[in-house]
């Protein structure tokens, strides 16, 4: 057996009672009724690292050790004593385990398989709370401890390093990061894997596979994100996009018994996932980060049995016959009785010739703690006059020396919520430049300077600022639909009463009834959230629309 740390030594990080709760005898009785008794000998492995976690274990007597494994060494992460249970989010997601669990002594356990656990948490709200809270907290702890065998070697000057970090973070995947610019021993590591600088960023996956600048899809494949999801059978509902709108549709549909599959290009959360703090979402008076909100929603959708294909783009819709088929590339498709389109919108890009050179290398489209780490103690620019620009400015003002806010119009009043305007006014380190546009970006590998111009006076100013946050509105992610549904002139999807008689005639609407609220010009296909024409671009409205659409999905399925 590899070396093991002293079992009595406290595990790194704390294991508070919410993270490792002890079930009361009545709670245990309700849980154990769904499992089978099993005895394990001292040293026996009950859950192996990197294997699919198909069961959880409740300890009746004895003790289990939860261990991180690196370089064939086991390090104690936590201890499960009688009344405690194993598992973390991997169980609900049906993914591979991030830890090894070994019996520290002869133990009596109850083994509950994943499906039985899912049924239990759907019906027993007290048990559901205990398990879900523990599973989310444990995953956060594993992320904080960088548990797992994923190492990213990159540089903050490379756009793909930021992309991969974002992809792993969005998917709640723990990883360790080695920055070439900061770690002098990295060359030794590169030599060990015969890598050159041109191969960067590199992801060492599961301690062995070496992926050179991998796509998100390659990473998802290596980590087994989509394993075990049947893509061939006809689903009641396929949802495209796992932002707030898609996640809400998934939670409501799955909780109401529908067979749901979500396709998501990147990871759960959508644009909201890039928000450092959402302060106007009902029920969170002190605000909540977009990442945390989507993490909770994702776990909730999994709890009700919704499945999600990660790093899977919908790139077409076969809409000429039913069931519809959502195309996913390489001749593959997912059949669906009904479809909810929740593919949202993307930030507009500044019209500057050399912009792409600096994207991720000084120019960013989200202001989360990831980006904030890159520009701490420096001056930054935020471009845009909407709420997301305002939030970014307020957030970045906490860690930077000065935030220059550039807006094209003469003020913020028409485009930003009043509470944010007040916050900006009260923050001395935010300097508002109205009637101002960026006209040039300068630098070699990384942004080094920005020139802006006052569009009233024509006067230009150049500043040595290396970080620019572009927050200038959004364009819809609807091109993949290839004209299957009616859109407005700007590409946002028309639904319900917004569809004119002309639209419906052109689309050959085949039914006697009119389209339902949120239904597109294609029967049984709905559009919700930011992708929908007339949507108000708020988390709450996206969530509301996702849930409303499900009530019409039921009606379509019943027809
Ligand atoms: C930085 C920032 C801060 C914000 N702050 C707030 C706030 O404080 N309060 C508030 O109310 N609103 C806020 N918003 C707006 C809010 O986030 C959006 O209105 C909301 O996220 C829209 O949700 P959605 O699900 O419709 O779309 P999105 O959030 O855009 O999600 C769409 C999802 O679809 C996926 N996708 C796209 N195309 C495809 C495809 N072809 N195949 C598969 N998947 C696809 C994307 O990867 C994405 O995950 C903020 C937005 C940003 C960017």
C-alpha cells in the first residue's frame, strides 16, 4: 500500500458538521432502507479514484478514509465515522471520482446506488438538504484543496490559458495551475513530458494524458464529463444552453417527471456565471456570485435527474419532421419531442483591428475573481454603460488602483440601474469618462496601452493600461438554428404573440391554435431568456421564462 499519513492528523481544511454530518438514527433508518449491507476489510478500497462513482456508503461501524492520491501517495482528506456518508457532486453527476476511499478498519457499511439516492433526495426533503449541502460543500473544499490529478501549465499571457481555466472552473473541476511566468521549476516539468513552449497551455489529465492546448471538448472527453449519457433515445425535452434560463427549464421539467437532456457548449452558468456578484436576484439580499448561483441550480437539476452534455455545441436543428433532432456535429444528433432554446447572447466586440491579439491577454469579457487576480493593484478600463459594466467597475474597484469607465453616450442614467450609478458615484477610484470611445490598443504579447477619444471634442489620450474589460451589449447565439425559427432583424427569436401572421405563413405553421407564450414559429420549440426578442436581460426573467416554458412543454407533449 502506498504511504498514508497518520490517520489521527487533522485533514487539510476543516470538516465542519455540515460538510460531514452524522445522520440521526431516524435519518439513518430512512436512508438505509434504500441500500444493501456490506462488510469491508481493513485496507479495502470502496471507491477508487477516477472510476465512476455509482454508489454512496453510510458507515454503520468502523471507519473510512477519504484520500487524495498524487504521485502514488495517499493523503488523508477526511474521515467518515459511524453515521456519516461518502460522496460529493460526482455521485449526482455520474462522473468519475476525485478521491480514493479506503476502509481504515473492518467496517460495516450500507451501499446505496446512485439511482436509489436520486429517488430518495427527490422525495425526502430533510435528507435531500443534508446530502445536497454536504455534497456542494465537499466539492468546494476539493476545489480549494486542488484535489485531483489535473494540472494546467500555462501563461497568463495566453488566451487559451484563460479559456481552459474558465472551462474547468465553470464545471467545478478541481485543478492545480502552474504559471510559466512565475514558476521557475516549470522547465523541468516540461522536459519530463517532452514539451516545448509551443505546446502551451498543456493540461495533464488524470496524471498521465498530456493534452497540448486542448479544446474544451477534448478536456470533457478526458475527464469523462459526458460518459454514460445516452444520446440516442428520444427525450421529452432537449434544452440548448445551460445559463439561468436553460437551468431553470431543466429543474422544472425534470422535477415534473420529464426526461430532460441539456446541451451546453462550455459549462453551466452562461453569462450569469461570469458575474462577480448578482445583487438584484430575489432572495439574496447580500448578493450571490453567478458561479455560486449556477452551481446550486446545476446540482438541483442533477438531483431531479436532468442530464447535461458538457462542451457539446448544438450546431443545427433538423426541423422538417418530428421528433426534432438537435445536431451536434460529426453526423451526430439528439432526438427530441420538444426543444427549449436557451442559448443566450454574447458580448459585442469592439471594432478594433488588433482586438483578437489581446483577447484574454489584457482584453476580457467577464469580470470574475479569475480576471481580478490578473490585474490586482493596477489601473483598468471598463468599456460600457449597462448594468454588467457597472458591476464590473464596482467589483474591480476593490482590488485595483483606478477604474476608468468609458461610455459612448453622455451618461449612465438611460442604461444603468440607479443603485449601481450611486455605487459608482460613491467610489472615488472609479473615474467616469462620458462621450468616450476606445480607438487603439497597443502591445506585443499582452495589452500594454490604450488610446481613447472624446467623440465631442475629438481629443485623444493614451494611457499605459494593461487591462480592458469590454462590456458593450450582446448579440444572440441564434446562427446555429439555420433559419428554422422566425427571428427579428437582429437575430433574436420571435415567440408567442410577437409572431405576425406573415411570420407564421412563412414558417408554414401547421396547427389551428396560435403559438403559445414563448413558443417559436415551430410547434413544440420554445425560446427563453436572452435569446428571445424582447427579453429584458435579467437573471430573474431568464429563470422565469425557463420555468414558464415547461408548463407549455407539458401541453405540447399531451397533444
Ligand atoms: C458580467 C455580467 C453580469 C450580469 N449581472 C446581472 C445581474 O446582476 N442581474 C441580472 O439580473 N442580470 C445580470 N446579467 C444578465 C444575465 O446574466 C443574463 O440576462 C442571463 O444570464 C441570461 O440567461 P440565459 O440563460 O438566457 O443566457 P446565457 O446566460 O447567455 O446562457 C446561454 C448558455 O447557452 C450556451 N450556448 C450558446 N450557444 C450554444 C449552442 N449552440 N449549443 C449549446 N450551448 C450553447 C452558452 O455557453 C451559455 O452557457 C449579467 C450579465 C453579465 C454578462
